[in-house]
């Protein structure tokens, strides 16, 4: 770790540990959580179910318990338990960052904190030894050794962003719900997933800046690199760009206009360095702490949204240093939003035609391999960005059969282009278009490649047909949110 990053991380951890005492007795720091949350069916968006999860949290301050965010989205009930057994106490969510998969919960009754002591958090010793994963199990504190496998940068559990993660091997089973990994009397990571004996963890060095910003009263989240780049394998490319010396650098292919950032990076820029770290022709750099890392790691390495990174590029046969402000990660940065946490699925039923916003949760309803199983006319939009002309997409997901829509009953997964002559970028547009039908008919036009180009419904008969269909299929409402 270079001196600048070491000083920054030391300051962050010192601030986080200001309330903490040395954690000699982990049984006074580790608690159990039970969560109940809404679980929505995007294939039947009017249905409401519930889901539950058992998690672990660790005390980091007065009535502050750190855990992962997964299982806390769309929360309806949270209970806390100390010492691995006995009374359950009412809890509540204090703070959550879905992109980082980090959350802080608290007890509603401060008496829950009696006897508990905050722990110290920090980075593991460079030797990467002496690691343990710890949790309550059957009323006993279970501690299992963990061995270092690798640091890697991959997409997070609840986000489209790629960020730093740690993989370790352990004989512990069924973890990935916020169980802390400890070393030298400190928490050094939180578990976020498990495959076989390989446990995926979030290192403290990744999320410490977020916790420090929260403690200071800030609301900044993670930033990221939204531009699209590619490795460069063909020596002729470097020759064409006129780059002297050894092949190096990652080539920018596209800089999306959304999110809105200062347009100072351009397509065909060759990224040579980020914050002084040389980038090779595969798009990797040598991290002083974690070894070979992909350049995306430099957007979150001690950084938050709004921070500026220095990017040295090769442009027009000359070097240029760009001050690049990191945009905040938002789920709406893509044409198909990645997620819609803490909100119910939206839909609108018109004469049995069911319309929904096209987003990633809807595609994921096709199953684990949704990229292959979902219709191509839907998945082809998954990497596109919104535009002022088309901020979003609406899809006809199904038709609830009724004599009123006879002939259309087999149609589904059609992307809406226009309704009643008005271009559709979301359900509000659809509602507005339905309020102004031409010539006594609702006219629905679909995108090319959808299979069906046009549908027509009689305006006068639509309301009665919709009411009949809602009753027949036991659907509580024609729309969510209710149409104004």
C-alpha cells in the first residue's frame, strides 16, 4: 500500500474505532439477526409474499451493528438476539448501501446493548494468516479457520458495480450472511456468499470509507467507471495510435452520456495510468496490497462518488492527464434498471393486457440463466443507457384471456413503442397516452422485432372488461402505483 492510501485508511479506521475497546470476548460483540421482508413475484406483480433470512452482525459502536445489506432490502421485521440464544429484541435498519452490500442496524430498546462491547475493525496482517470466521450456532460461538485464496474484483451481490472482494477457504458451512472474519483481535472482513468451501468476503479496506463518511454525517456512496473499455492485443493498434515504447494501456470504446459527468474522457483514449498506477494492455495494474487487479478497482480504492481520479491517457499521439470525477452509482444508470429495492413492482392492466417496466428483476424471473432463457428482443437492451428520448422501456408481459381480448391472448413480451401515438418511456407515459385515445380506440404499437406490430382495444368497453378480468383473476388492483 502506498503511503497516501495507508494514511487515508489509517485515519478512516481510527475514526471508526474511536468508540471501540479491544475485543477480547467475541461473545459480547457478535449478535444474531432474523429478518422478514417482502418478496415480490415479477412474473405476477400483484402478488405479495414474504421471505426471511438469518444473519450475523457485529457491534461497531453504541447501538450500531454492522452486517451485509442482503436480506435487509424491502424489510418489514427485524429481530436481534445476543449470546446466541434467549430473548429476541425488536430492531430496525439504521443505514444501508446496496451497492456496497453493507448495512448498520440498531436495537429499538437501548437495554439490548447492556453487556455488549464494540469491536475493532482493521485490515489483516500482510501475512494473511490466523484468520477465523465466527458466528453463533446452536447457542455456541463457532469459530472456523479460514485460509487466503485470492483478492478479486467482481460484480457485487446487489449491484452492477465491480468492486474488491476476498475469497478464502474454510470448513464452515452455510455462511455468507454477514458473519465476520477476524484476525489479531479485529474484524477484517464480512462474509457475503459461499460456494462449497470457498467463502466470498467484503474486506474492511473496501467499505471503511463508506462507514467513515456516514459517521461524519455524509451521504456519499460508491463511485465507478461508467465508460466501456477493451484490452488491446493487436500490436497494429498501438502503431495506429502512435504510442511509443512497450504495448500498454486499455482502449476506451464508449463514454455513456448517462450518468452525466464532465465529458473529459473520450472514445479511442488509451488509458495509460490511473492515480499513478500503470495500466497494462489487458486493463490490469499491480496493486501494492492485493496483487494484479483490474482497473475498475481504482474507482473504489479509498474513493467515494464525487472524488476525482487522475487518468493519464494517450490521445491524438500525445499524453494528457484528465481529472475525472467519479459519478455516483445509481440503479437507473442503465436503460433497464438493475434493481428497485424497497419498492413494489409496478404494473398496469388495461383490458387484460398487463404492462410492466422492463428492468433486470423482470428478466431474472426467467431463472438463473436468464441471459439465455429470456427473449432476445428483451435482453438486447440490457447494456444500453437511457436517453432523453427513451428514459425507460415498458413491456407487454402477458395477456389475461377474456372474450374482450380474444385473438391477443397468446401475446407476451412485446416491447411498447407508442400508445395512441405517444412514445412510451415508462408507465406514467402510458397512463397519459391512455387518457387521450384517438377515434374511440386505444392503439398499441410495439418495437420492431417484437413479433406483433399493433394491437387495438375499444375505448368504451375497456373499463368494464378490466373490472371483469380483475374479479375473475382475483387481482386486487388494476395498477401499482394507482393511476392518477
